[in-house]
C-alpha cells in the first residue's frame, strides 16, 4: 500500500474501469499494478462491496498472496462499516500472518482496521494504541501508503482535540504536512483541512476553524468521500463554532444533522459528541429540564457501551457543565474526580474552590498564566478583570483586551456566559468604543441575562437539598416512617417534604416522584 498513485474523481472512474477490463482479459501484471490505487479510491468513496469483490486480485495463490487477499477483503468490510465481520477477519489474520513473509505489513493493516472500529465505538484509548502501532511499528517489507496514514493521523487529531491537547494536535498537523510533501496532496488535502480546523478551534481562532471546517465538508462532498472518509469532525467543528459565535439555534440544527450522519456511518462516538454538545447548548439557553432529560436518555442509550470505553467521561463532563450551573456542588465534585484532567474540569474545580471560600489564585499567579493562544489570552484577561485596579490598569482595561481578541477570533459565547460583573464591564467598554461586534455582543448579553432571570424565577420551585435526599430514599422501597428515622426527620416534617416534592415535580405520588426524579437525574 506504500506507492499509491494519486487520483481525482474523473481518474477514479477510468482506473476502476481499466482494472475490470484487465480482469476480463486476464492481464495479471496490469491487475497488480492497478489494484492498490483502485482499492484506495473505492475505500474513500465507500464502495466496500466492490473492494471485497476485487480483493481476490490483491495477490496470487501463495501464502503471502492469500493473506493479502484476506487483508483487502478486511478493508472492504471495514469500508462497508460491517465491523463485526471486519473484527472476525482481523482475528483470523492475526493468526495467519505468522506464516507469511509480510507479517509486519499485515499487522499494520490489522491495526489500521481496529483503529477505525475502536474509534467509531468510542474506545479512544485502544484506538490510539492501534493508530500508534500502524504509524510507528518498524517497516521490514512494506509500509502503509500515503493515503492510508493521513486517515490515522486525522483520527488521532480528533482524539487530541477531545482531550484539549494542543501541543499534540500541532504535531499531528506537522505530520500530515510532511505526508503531503512526501506523497502529494491530491488525496490527502481533505485530511489536512480537517486537522487544521481542529487546530484553529483549540487555539480559539473560531473564524478560521469555521472556514476550514466548512472547506472540509465541501471537499468531501465534491470528491464523494463517505463512510470512513466522511467529514464528521468537520461538521462537528462547524456546530461548535456556531456555538462560539452565539448562534445557538443554528448550532442545534447542525448537531441534529450530525446525529443522523453518525447513525448512517455507525459512529457511536460522533453520535455521543453531537448529543452531549446539544445538551450543553440547551443548558446555556437555561433549558435545564430538557437538558437533563436528554442526558438521562443518552445514559440509557449508550450506558452498556460507555462502561467499557471513553464515552463515559464525555457524558460525565457534560453533566458537570449542568451541575456547575445548577450549583449542585456535591454531584459536581463526584464528576470532577472521575473525569480526565481537562482545562474545563480544572476551571470548574477552581471555581468551586473559590465559592467554598478556599484559597484561589492571586493576581500575580494569574498574571503568570500562559497566553500563547487566543483562548488562553481571553481566559487570562477575563480572570484579571475580576481584580481591583492596580498600577493604572483596571478591570475595564483587561476586559477591553479580552474583547479585542474576541473580535479577531469571532468569540462571543465565552463573554455572554460570564457573570454580571463581566457583562457590566462589556457594556462600559462598548459605550467608550462602540463597534458592530460589541453592540451585537451587548444585545446577546442582555438576551441571555433575561433568559437567566426567567430561569431563576422557575428555579425557585426546584427541590431543596433535603427534599432531594428524601426523594432518593423514596426509591429504596422503605416505608415513609423508616425513611424518616434514617434521616432523623419527624413524621410531620416528612409529610411536609413529601407534599413539596410532589407539588414541585408535578406528580401524584411516590412512584411517579421516583420516576420523574430519575428522569431529571435527581436520583
């Protein structure tokens, strides 16, 4: 697979036709020469059945040749998204490869297939292991080609994005650029575009990220790239940048489309990514009840899978976003403990420490925070805007610096979800130096403040911590008297709690309260 010819859509049709003609006339040498190029074109355009049909021409009847035939058949089933058959063939090849003279190449192809399968199922850790093996294991006979490696680098880049690992993402971008230099960019450009979009997003340059993500979607559509080559991460970044632009309703529409695409492409990972981000947007819109209900439904849909892979923490971090906004400190602490050390998780941990009266960062410590990216700069300047003026530089000055970066990058949502203190500063800066960006931002801030106000009025009917405690015990099956004794609550007080719980949850009794509580993730 190392010496792939580069092809455009027009060439693709010619090469496939030429290969079929060669098969009809029995021109074996020409068949071998054309097979690798045609196989890759079929793979990129989702024609797995054709690839399976042609796989018998991947090698002769020797042990090595038969192993190659099976390996390309494996790729065909992978392209068809028939992961169970692909897994079975990979297991067979794992054993049979030891009898061949090309076991290193076969092992790379097995790793290639398993990487895609694990990735689609949300098993990021094992996907990363297979990607690393396929890309870095020693080459003794033949290596993967210039069309195969970029797909692996692209998968790894999405994983790095999910962990907010910008240094690693930049390395992936360098690697893809080296592959373009080595093999040419015709069949690699769409991978490079996707990785650039991910890099720009992590840097906080949302305008650039949006441009490249849209370019990636358009490139895939123009070339007919589907299945394994579908631009799902580009569509995901389009939705995420719409969120950063504070176009929340449009982002939700894009995420609904992504969920459909994820199902069509049998990607549990992208389905979960689309739904968890939609849940975060609903929370930002103060539609917390709907967000919690969808989170609960998502748990029911993917929980058996999530327990075995990385989908669990993706869902946990989404719930953390909700619990932090609700002020549910106890639940938030549990979620923090079992989540990866992501920047957002660290920020929530720091905020909860400050709310609890624990020591937080001093101004000098904040001044020493990194600001090598736009995202880091905005975060740092917003943090500095919380401190009193010193040395001629006050909160409004820091807010002005943050807003200057926001205008360059298209960042809006990060400002809108800040505290009233920050929003008042935004209004002051806008009065001094009005611009279209700032005036629109102020309108969005006022709109969000109104949403918060309405949500706060509704939250006055939320269950108290004591009522939630009683609700949790209702699901145990114990009698009301037994629950009261366990919680050291008198009979009359228990009756009061129960009346309040039933009224606030709008239910008729105990069993309905438990069902509604589970639906809202209260128990």
